[in-house]
C-alpha cells in the first residue's frame, strides 16, 4: 500500500509563486508515474502535469510555461513549482501515484491553492 501526502498550498497574490510537494510512503514502486491534478468546486478534476520515473514530463496547456513538475526518487517526493499564478489557478491540488504496471494507484487528500489579491 502506498500513501501520498500533499503540502505547500496556501494563499498567494496573482503573479506570485508556490511550490507544492507530494511525499509518497509505503511500498513505493521506483518506476511509478506521478502526477498533479486539480479540482475547482463544481468542476471535474483536471490533469495539470505528469512525470515518469525517468523524468519525462507532460503538461496541460494551462500549466505549460508557468509550472514545473519534478521529482526526487531518493526521497519519493514530487514537486510542482507554480509561477505567475492566476486567480483561475485556484483549486485543490491532488497528487496521484500509479505503479509501473498500472495495477495500483493512490490519491492524496489534496492541498488548497488560492490565488487572490
């Protein structure tokens, strides 16, 4: 069983930055794929970015150019550096880890990000 816990959310002004972390614990697959999603109240959860075990990354169009996803495999931790934040980035941000076989996955409880002046 793998658990993931997000941290680093908070209130930030438009144009500001935040760095989210996702720490995985338990029987972590070193080849797992990790991802950030977010959910705005009343809307479906949407993909923000993914990162493979080798560091290959993908971004949503909204995240491209402003957000940077990274991971430290030695610490089983993933990060999301968010820059030039906009009010529309306000959401609960969730971490997902998926085993290399796809057989197991685990979601975190989320961390709230609020972008407001």
